[in-house]
C-alpha cells in the first residue's frame, strides 16, 4: 500500500512539475510571438521576457537620458525599447526630431495613456489629454493667458514686481551662504499664481511651500522605476504599496489646494470682470452649458491649473538654479555679463525685455545655461495616432515616442564643444547673438511646451536682474558640483551659494 501511495505521489509530483513547465513555456512563447519586432520596426537591444528593457535603464540615478543616447550609437537614431508589454521608440538627433515633431507633427500630436497619469488626471487637463479635449483646453489656455499678457510685454510689470520681493529676499542673506531653491521656486511660481489665482503668496506661507514641495517630489517619483513599473504592470502595482501610491496622493493634495482657491473665487466672482484664468474658465463653463462637445467643467479646471503650474514654473526655476552654479564656476564669464549689463542698463533701472537685443553676450550665456543644463532631457512622451514612416522604418499607430532632447542639445555634430560651457555657441564672429536651429530645450511641434513664451521672458528678466544686483560665488572652500538629481527635470543637487550685493 505504501508503495502504491509512493508511486501515485511521484506521479502527481511530476505532473505538477510538468504543468508548471508547460505553463512557463506557453507564457514565454506567447510573450515572444506577441512582442517580437517586425522587420520594418526599429531595432533595439535584446529585451527580457515579460519585463522587457525595464532594467536596462539607470532610472533612479538620472542616467536614463545618457543610456538612451548611448543606445543610439549602437542601434541608430531611431530605435526601440520594450517596457513591460509596451513598445516605445526613441528618437535621436536634430534631423530625426525635426522630421518627426515638425514635418510629421500631426502623427505625433497625442500623448500615450500612461496608467499613472490616467489614475492621477483621468485624461483631463492640457499636458496629457488628447483629441478634442486637448485642442479645446490648450486653445482656451493660450487665448486666456494671452489676454492677461502671457509671454508679452504687458506681463513684464508682474515679473518685475515679483523680482523686487525675490531680490529683497536674497539681500537679506547679506552675502552669507544660503540654499537658493525655495526663494527662486517661490518667485517663479508666484508669476503663474498671479495669472491663475489673481494673487501671489508670501515666501513664508506654509501652504504655498507645501504646494511647491508636492510638485517637486511628484516629478521625481514619476521619473523613477516605481512609475515605470506602475505604467508597465498597473493591475499589479495598484494593489501594492510604495512611492507610486504616494505620488497619487500628492497630486490629490495639489487638487485640494486648487479647490480651496476655486471656492474663494466663487464667493466674489463677477463674470463681467474676470480677474484671472480661473474667473475666465468659470465664465466659459457657464457659456458652454448645454453644448454637447464642451469639455469645460470644474474637474477639468483643476487639472488645467495643475498643468499650468508644471509648465510655468518647474523648468524655469530649475534653469535659474543652474545659472547660479555656472556663474559661480566661471567668474570671468559672470564678470563679462555684468560689464555688458552695466554698460547697457546701468544700476538706475531694472532690466526690460527690450534690452535683450542690446545684450548679445548676456543672451548667449543664458541660452548656453539652458543648453548644457538640459533641464527636460526627454521632453514628454508622444504617441503615434497613425502609422509613421521615419528613418526607413514603419512605426505603427499607438506606439509611445520618446524625443531624446539630450541627443540634440549635447550633440557634437551641432555644437563645437557640446560638453563644455561655451557662450560662443550662440555668438557669430561679430559678437552678435545667433540661435542655432538645434537649440530646442522646449521641444518642438504641436506639443511644444505651453509655458515657452513665459519662460523666455522670466529667464531673461530674472537672470539679468540677478547679474545686475549680485555677484554669485561658492562658500569658502566649496567647489560647484554640476551633477544632477533624478526626476522628470534635471535639477542640480541641493547646494548653498553666496550672493554678494554689487
């Protein structure tokens, strides 16, 4: 009897093993058949079954853009990667990005339905919406903000007014070391606050500081391995704890902040006299009632305001933090900028956007900071809405596209010294400012950064004002560290700097 049970047990044991082997082979076979590259699809590195190339990229050390640029040397300017069960195609080099984003921009006007973004934004807002909703919301945002002076000279007094608070804050440190992160981010964020909320916040406002902290932390998590795992295996990650759950709560906290502002607006709102973006949006909601194709409602308003904050503050404040570091590292360049500003503007008045044409060297330095700072190295993802022919390959509809801006801004074919800080990249032989076509820190095409015009104005006015009023240097015995922290944007590691009044 015992021998019979032993035989049966052995049989069952082998039967289970055989079943597991069969299931494993079946799953791997299905994965291979489903995800194999066709001959016309861009090539790329070998991918693991199920996981793809998830662990081929240095996601948590901010080396992703460098990894992607290195892959281009082996696989060409148009190549593919597999993240979980989804394919993405990475575009490299100026000519390829221009052909895709500009010449065939209609094919890449959509954003991919990333699960983490869908769960946070429900496909609403401006940045990650698509189709009719995106067109309607972007058109309204641009026209409304233009009405309030977005990117035009009429907004200049708002920027200069905020600068007075920021300069006062920097002077309060009296040349002693301080971390510029909060003062700069507060100042830049207050510009968009004035446009959206109709008022600014004091720098010591705790709620305002929390808001800025949420944005920064959320953007770091969204560039991490946790976000990639969530987007690749949402059905699993929704059940597990981790930073991916934290980021969703942060975005909800941001929305609650916006809801409170919205509630206050409604208490004394006059449709005939709109004060800001929110007032105009509330008016649009009323006017669009009953229209079957309207995408205007309060939930979309919350998400649009959130997007405007991201587009209008993060990259600008990060670029200015890089500016301080580069000026401290190259004091001779800083001195030359100050000399030009002194000769053109002097010390008796603040800078104006009209001064830009007469400050070619200052403008060149500012553009070089944007180029080498490479604040948005991978821009934001696109998705093909129809089959796309590019670089001799066919990219099917529904594939995620990553524009690798690093491959353009740090390309040795486009720049004389791509990895060296060199304002000469933006000056001709006569010393006049020139902007090469390969300068595309805001990306290009139909999805070009919504905050581009505002950012250009802010960067010029802030940078020239800082150079006019201060000399920046590192604390005694400290050298500038030009390494970056990982995140959706490339930001410098936290540092302290000295701003000595001139």
